[in-house]
């Protein structure tokens, strides 16, 4: 089964060798963007469809927790990892408590642990993305129903909008409805 589109992650650190190391760690699996400042990172974030951000905490101009807080405001489902080379546990705890950090790693980090954290967070991102679509579709269904659409028309439109196959069974397990994707899957 296909994994879906290649996700884009953003790695931020004021030290070029650190962003290069992060790039090398993830380049085979993800689209990787890098930045060496908070301002550059926010510019990239606004231009790209970023799913996950990894940032250093202590950088000139803008700390990692501030970058992550801004990213959370712009795109709440974007996953966020904070790195630090200092014993700045207070900043990390504060960021976690405010909800602007999903994971925290001390430098130097373990590559395998970081890879697994990214994989796990991107799985959560995929779920959050799906739930956002469900919520938007439910809102659309309510609006369509309020405009006088029949319940059956609204439900069929809702089910046809999904990229997964849907089959509705009725009495005696007879097929009542199959959405477009379901018909494609069974090559009908």
C-alpha cells in the first residue's frame, strides 16, 4: 500500500553543521527544508506545506520556543520538536506545558530516537489532517442541509468526497451504496 505524499519537514539551527546533519538524517525519507534563523524559518514555513518542525532552542534573534509558538498559531496541527544543547530544561518544560512542543531532545541526540519521533509525530499529523477534513466536511454537510438538501444527497456527497472506498450495506448485507473511490477499487 502506498505511503502517500512525501512529507516536508523544516529543520532550524543557527549552526550550519547541525542543519546539515539533520538534512542528512532525513533527506532519504522526507522533503527537508533548512533555516539558520527564526526569520528565515518563518518565511519558509509560510511558503511551504510543512508538517513538522525541528528547531534549536538557543539562537540569536528568536528562540526556538518562540518560533514554535508562532508556528502553532499559523498551523496548529504542525508537529514540533525542540532541540537544545544547554541545560535549559525550564524553557523546554514551559514550551511543553504551553503546548507549543510535541517532543524535546537534548543535544547531542540519538539519530534513531529522533527518526522514530519524527515518524510517530507524522503519523499523528496524518490523523489530525484527516480529522480536519472530516470537520470541514461535516460543516459543509450542515450548511447543505440548512439550504434544503435532502439528507441522502448530503450524505452521498460527503461519502463521495473521501479518497477511501466506502460501501454501505443494508438489510441482509446487500450493498446499498458505494462511493466513487469504492467503484474505482472494484474496477466498476
